[in-house]
């Protein structure tokens, strides 16, 4: 059980329990107050223009716990500076995607959690994670130039110019199947790619993953990459600006 006595221990212990209760595999890393550079960088990538941005504008990060999933998804747990017990949690944006990938993708705004990591895990799973996984798939698909975005019950595979196939699945069950059939996840942008150097091996992998995905309730679609056009004068939704400097009422659309 987590420790209520010390603030740092309490945050770290709460995060450990929360990570163990979330669906899939999550690990938790405590970032202490003396890791100022890490905290500053993390603040820059918190994907929120609402509750968490408002909190950070008044109380910059003094510590945090970073929850990480093997597919690159990350959540940040931070202290709640009000009269209520509990914590705040927010999504962390992918660091390696171009600004254009964020166009028209709403932020998966963070939420406040109760002082109970078991109940909070249910809250995160049913609310923040669902919105975060959808947003992740959208920005990764935008980075691919795709015309369709993967959904929890449908994965879209996109042929690339170099002959490889790439996708940005929403459901972690699809991640495991892709990895087992030769797809490799890019550690920087989180996109899954199947090399096209051996076309026969690639074809076998594509034939094989269909039944495995179908067995867990996920359909597949195959498409060619959309032709990218030059940026227009329409302002793009850039990756998160430093949360402490944001105006909470401003939202990307």
C-alpha cells in the first residue's frame, strides 16, 4: 500500500500501484525535485490546455511520476494543489512527430484523481486513456500521411513509398500481434513498420496477422499513403507549448 507520510514517497507509491492496475503493461518512474531539467522538458510535452495547464500555471512541477507503456504512450502524475486529496494526471505528447501531425487533433485533456489508485485506474482507463489512445493514433496517422485513422476495433495498414507498411494502432492488443509478426515500433514516433525488403515475408506476415487480429475483435484495412500537399496558410496545431505558459481557455481544434 502506498505511503501517505511523505509527499515524494506518496506520489511514487501511488504511481506504482496505478501503473499496476492500468490495462496493458505500464512502468512508473519518479522524477524528483532536483531533476529540474527533466521536469522542465516534461512540462513542455504535457498534452493539455485545460485543467492541468491551469494547475501548472500556478504551481510549476516540483516532482512528477512518469507512467510509460511499451508502445511509447506516457502519462504524467503530479501533485494536486487544492483542498482535496488525490492527484492530477495528464497525457504526454509524442516528442518526435512534426508539427503538422497535430493539426485538428484535440488535446486529450488531463483529469483529477481520487486518493485511491485502484478506483483511479478505472477512471483513467475509461476516460483519459480512451481519448489519449485515439489522439495518439490520429497524430501518428497524420505523420504517415494516411487518409484513415485506426480505431479500437479496426487497424489501418498504410503502404509507404519505400515498400514498407506502417500503422498506428489504438488497441494495445494489436501492438502485441504486430510485434509478433515482424513489425518494429519506431522508438521516436511510436509508429509500427513492416519492412518491405523481403516481399514474400511481408506478404506472409500480412496474411497471418488478419486472423490473429480478428480473433480479438479487430478488423484490418489496407491503403496506399495519401499524397502530401504543401502546407497552406491555415495555422497548424503545434505540439504542446509549455503548459505553464498556456491560457487554459485556448483549445486546439
